[in-house]
């Protein structure tokens, strides 16, 4: 009688915390999703400080390196290229609008071409449609679009690297309902792509028509049916876990929570206005923002009491999380501190046309954010099932 070897199945999910293997090394694990979001939002804040094209291209290179080094094989981890497509479209639209709604050129500009000029009424003065287009105008508009494109790519990197379902578990209890809605919205696109791919493979196996408008009905109906089935499964899972229960919060507690959150948001808006407007009084800046943040934290803390949740294997916050989040925050601080460099280097001008310089300290700050590519632990390998005969 021949013996049959047992089936070998890899672990379906990596443990939440790091565990040493027999060699004393750390096993791969997923970084805390909030660490990736803090890193990405801090880098987006740093990008808002500059429109130097060299620094912006360096940010894109850093984002590409970190995403390539630390993304997983999950469906949401394959969407960074679509954010790059969106970034290219943003730059292109910005350049086209600047060329069409031209503001004229000066005698020192480099003339490129001229578009047909459309006369405008007197009440539309100040804006020209068509006319001569200069190289300086296109470069300036491309740089403005590149800054917005970098900020979009920062958000795309966070969506690619952070597991949205695990991020939902880390949200405060008061934001649980909002977090569920955001998580479902983020997961819709990958699930639809998977449904379309499954239906297309099934039609090929059945030798059905896979091209043209006649195949559209045979694809849309199964995809909608699959989406409805997923929605029903999600609703059943949420109902079995007690989602939507009222909790123990009283009417007075809910009113107090709403008042604290409303006042806190007003304080944050006032503080942002005070920081952006140099002529505003000093108390409308950081003091107002600090008070608003404190009120929001108090409202979230009070509102979270009515949501009682248990967490199975909570995500740890260890040294790699501090390192990744700190690298992004420190990068933003260096770009806003104006220490060791001329602030004018962050916003070079193309009038007259000159090659922008690359300041050393801001470039080092962007590269510091790129250290997240090796400070973060290596993600777990994809799940595979191996049968040994």
C-alpha cells in the first residue's frame, strides 16, 4: 500500500503582529493602514508647498518606488497605475485650458503657435479665448497641473498600500458608519473588475460572442446579478455582527456629540483661513485650529461610547509604523520650516524662462519619505494551495 502525503496549505492570512521564525528573523506582515495614510497625507501636504517641477518629479519617483516595493497582491493594490493615468489627464487638461483661455504673451516670451481668437463681450473682459500661446505659459500650467497630479498620486498610493477593510477597524467608533460607506465605495471598482473578468472567461468557455454591442447584454446582466449577490452577502454579514444597533447613547449625549463636532469643524475651518491669510489676526491661526481639533477629538471620544466593538487580532503599532509615519511627517515639516534653503526655490518662475534649481534640503526631505520603502516590513506572500502527491 502506498502512503499518500498530506496536503500542504499555506496560512490564509498573515498574523497581525510580527512573529520570529526559527532563524530569529521577523516574518512578513502588513503595516498598519493608518501609518500608510499618515505617510501619504503628510507627503501630499509637502507637495502643496512647492511647484518646483524637479521636486514634483522626485515625489512621483518616490511614490512609484514605495508602491512597487511594498504593495500586496490584493485587488485594491493594482490600482496605482490608474491614478497615474488620472495624473497625466490632469496635466493635459490644465495645459489645454491654459492654451485655449490664453492671457496673452509678452515681448520676451517664446512664441509657439496661435489659436483662432474668438471675440468676447465687454462683461467677459480679462479672459481671452484663443490667441498666441507661449512656451512659458504652457510650462507654468504644466507645473500647476503636476502639483495636483502628485497630490492625487499620494492618495492613490495610500489606497494601494493600505487595506481598506483593516483601516475600517482602526477608525474611531463615532466614524464607524462613515467608514463602512467609504470602505464599500473603495471596494466597488475592484469587485466590478473581477466580476467582468469572471463573466468574460465564462463566455469564452461557452463559445459565446465576446465582442460588439450584442455581447453587452450578456455581460452586464451577470455582472449586475453578481453585484446584487455581493450586496446581499454584505448586508447579511453586517446584520449578523450587529451593525446599526442604537447602543446606549441618550438623546442628550447625541446632541452634545453633534455640537462638539460642529464647533470643532468650525474651529478647523477658521484656523485654516487664519493660516492661509497673512492679514488675519494671530488668534485665527494655530490657536483656532488647536481648539477645533480638541473639540473634534472630544466629540469623537464621546460619540464612540455608543459603539461597542470587539477586535480579533488587532493590528499592532510598532516601530515600523512609527518610522513610516514619521518619515512622511518629517518630510512635510522640513518643507514648511524654510530651514537651510531659500523659500523662493520651492516656487521657481518661468518669466523669464530659466531652468529651475533643485534645493538640497527639500530634495533630501522627499528622499526621506522614500525610506518608507524599506522601513516598512515586507508584505506577506500571496496565498497559494500546493498539493503534494
